[in-house]
């Protein structure tokens, strides 16, 4: 993601949000006994236990859940912008990674009317943003959970730096950007980038409204009784925060990039004047990054400009979204670089966010360099000259949970990459980026893995370089 203007400091609403998650992580004692006593002890080699209420990210203890891995989400949802009412069924296919007497999903708000596991009614309860489902599963069991729910979505509001995120009702529909943990504001999920899954969307909206999700349409939209249904599929693994259900009145242009990648561009009527530019630039820049970083990882690319005044853009998979402004080439280059860095390769823990933002910011510098505007060295020099103590005081290699999107994660993260490039040379740096992308395609990554690859590529230890740029609270010497 990238903010439009200004510097980045504390993200206090985010802290409040994660703290309230944390508060709800105490094991919930079932209000009612688990459903129809099944002979779990008899058929389980070891006793079934509760899946943990968080996935194990120390920065966001309530985010995600333990005990299972999601493989696929099918979201059949209807949204009525007039009533601000969202309802439907989420079907979640998963595999147990331990014997499970119960497991949790993340869900904020809504009334849950029914939960089934493998077709049978399951007992459930709610506490904070946790939905607990009582079950009887063996380690390695594949299972399917359905959750029927409805209500008015409640986005996360009031963050000084992130503004509002999650499922945000707008005048004509919805603006949906969920980084870092807003997926729970619209569907029950394992809401953490460590658990990626493929997605199907069956989205129903009033006739005249367009519903945009990730991936590609699998059939033409169908209108019946004043309602139109859009079927979208993202066939590559996706982090929950990258899923979207953006709805409203949109002008749409589709076609192929010059390199042959399908492009879907959509603009709110207020931004109709930028539709062609969005279409053309998104295609052109996706083609360019395909040469620099390796083949585009997904089946289509594109972008959406909505009139919700978010003041930021988010790299929603295959369809970055720009909230209330006309995107320039630089921010399009940033969001599309995330399709490789963040989306295909996703972080395992939020502390490694520089692997997304440092890379996407460096991509902005590369875009300017590749187009003869200014070299990355110029950008580095300028960033170094403009840096305040705050930047040197915030080592970006361990993002702070109370200040996740600090400018250092972006700028000093990009400077770290430039320092690496200067140290090992272009002949090694660019092939290394392609190898990083190829080796971890559709997977999860850590800073340690990146440092290992850099040292392998360099044929020497680079501990001092990474310590100086990523981990120390002092100003490193200038490079280049
Ligand atoms: Zn970004």
C-alpha cells in the first residue's frame, strides 16, 4: 500500500484494534457443550484440542488462527448499498494440522445464523472478533466449513495514518481494502498473510451496480429480478488482506497489455477521464515489471479508481485500488510491483513488512530510472539528504506493530536494497531479484531467507550491510 501524501508515524487506531483482538485471545469456554457427542477420543490417536485463537504472530496475537490451513474460500455474498447490508455464505475449505475439538475464525460484527462442518450443523459462539466452531476433526482431515451471516459491515475507522480500512460502505457501493487485518470486516477467515488460499466470489448487487473482485470473471454477469450476479475467481493463492469486493457505479475497460496480459480497468464516474490512462499505464507497467522481476505471477492485471477518499492505494491482488485520486505512474508502478513483492511472495510475519514496502518503493525508483527521469542513485541521495533522525531511529527490518507503515519501512527499506545493489553490482542484483521471485512464487517469505539469498549471490557475508540498513538505530554511511 502507499499513502498519497505526507509522512508516516504512529498508527494508533491499529494498535487499539490489535489490542482488542489480543484481549479476546483467552480460551473461550463454550456457552453450550460441543455438538452431538461424537466418539472423538475413540477414533483419535491423541486427544483433540482447541486450535489456538491466533496464528502465532507476536505483533497481532489475535490475527489468524491455529490448527488448520485454509486452501479455498468461496464467498457467495449480496450487498445492498442502499441499506448497507451484506449477507450470504462463506464456504471455507481447509485441512486440519492437529486433532481439533474446536477452531476459530476471525469475524468482526454481523449476525451468524448457521455454521456447518462437512454438511452437519456445528455449534459455535462469538467472542470479540473470534468465531469459535466446535467440531471433531483428526489431524490432516480435509474439511469444509460454511458460515451464513448478515449485517452491516463495520470497517476499522479513525486510524491517523491508514484512515479507514476493511469493508467501507460508500455512496454507491463499497470500497474494500483490508491491510493489515480488515478481511474479518466482511468474511470469516484465517485473517493473516501466513495462510494464503484461492478464492471464488459470487457477488450479487442491484442492477446497474458493478461488483469487482480479484482474478477474472468466469462468466458474463447475469441479471435477474433487478439483481446482477458477478462470478470472479482468483486461481492463485492470495492473502486475505488482498481480497476485495469493491462495488458501485463503474466504467470498465478491458483488453490486453502490449505484452499480452489481460487488463481490467475500472473507474468511478468521477474519474472517467482517467480510465484510458489507467488501462494503458497498468498494462505497460505490468509488462515492464515482467521483464525486470520475471514473468507476471497472475492471469490478469489492472486497477480500480473509486471515489472514496481514502488517501491511499492498496495492491489488491490483480486489481490495485486507488482511493479518491488520479494515480500517477509512480504509484501505479508501486502497486503493480507488489504483485510480485507482497502478493505472489507474501510475508510470514508483519515484522518483515519491508519485504513488501521497501521493494515496492525501490520499484518506484527503478521506474524513474528505467524511464530516464532520475537514477535510483539520485533517489537514494535525495532520501539520504532529506532523512530525519526519525528515519534513522526506526530500523525497518523489524517493523513496529504500533507503527507498521512508518516511512522507514518504505524509504529506508528501499535504501537497504540500493545499498545491496551498490555492494554486489547490477550483474548480480537483478538476477537475484528474479531468483527471489521464482524460488518463492505463491509462497511466504522471511527477511532471513532474503539475507541468505543475498549472501549466496554475493558469495560473502553481508551481515554488516543488513545490520546497518535494517536493524540498527543509527545512520549508516552513504553509499554510491
Ligand atoms: Zn505499498
